């Protein structure tokens, strides 16, 4: 059985493209049934269009309240009946109500629980750690605080800047995302407390 994915995006969609490429192989076990965004005219939507994947846009400004936006987003996602929602560079927080309806995964460019928030690579560099990396996790109501599905380690080099470090993290993050979603799709997974078991 193929695992159906809805992918949420806000920008260029490089992680989305990696998933589109992976899903082209039937052995991968997953299919992107829709791509949703919180703004128009972004490259991620163009990538989905080129791949023949349905898209939708829900802008917060189109709704009277954040709650109405969130409910409309959740309802639209539900219409595609996904097994899993993948937040791939989606720059909006999702409500507890959305997360109760849709199991959602996200990546963070640090080794959670260290360095949560918007500046993971910069914070890791400033702290002086020797390794950092990326985390794939199940989204909960906190900031980068959900149960961890997978992690990948990236060494911090002596001459790293925030930009060079973040670029290497993004490459590792993309590989981890694609490989782990493939494992979840083909072998299944379960959540036991905070522990996620694949296969």
C-alpha cells in the first residue's frame, strides 16, 4: 500500500523536489497527493505544477482569524486523505487542532533538543559545538520539541560561517528526510511515548 503525503511549503521547495524525485520510483512506497502553501507565486508550487501534483494556497490574510485559517488548512488537507503531512520549509506554526487531525513531520537544522527555533545553525556555531546536524520529528505544540524520528550529524569546521554550515546541514537534512519518509512508507512506524520506531 502506498503512503499518501501532503507536503506544506513556503519557499523554493528544494526538499519538496527531493521528495518528488524519490516518489517517482514506485519502490519508494509514497506518493505526494497535494502540495499546500501559505503564499502564492513561489517556486515550490511551480515544482508541484511541473510534476502534475494538485496544489492549494491558504494565506492567513484571507481569513478573519488565525483560527479560521488553521481550520481551513486542516479541512483542505483532510480532503486529500493523507497518511502523513510533511512540513517542508513551511513557515507557519500549526495548531494543536490541526496536529490532532493530521500526523505531521518536520525537519530542524540542529540536533534536537539543542538549538530550537529560527537560528539553529547560528546558535550551534556561537555555542562552539563540534558537531551539529538535522532532526526529523513529529510536530507537537512546542517549538521543535516533538518526538524524534531520525537525526543526522554534520561536523562543525573551524572556518565555518553560519551560511557554510547551514548549506551542509541542508544537504544532510534533505537526504535524511527522503530516506526516512521512504522507510516510514515501506516499513511502517509506531509512536511509543516519545520514542518513534521504524519498521
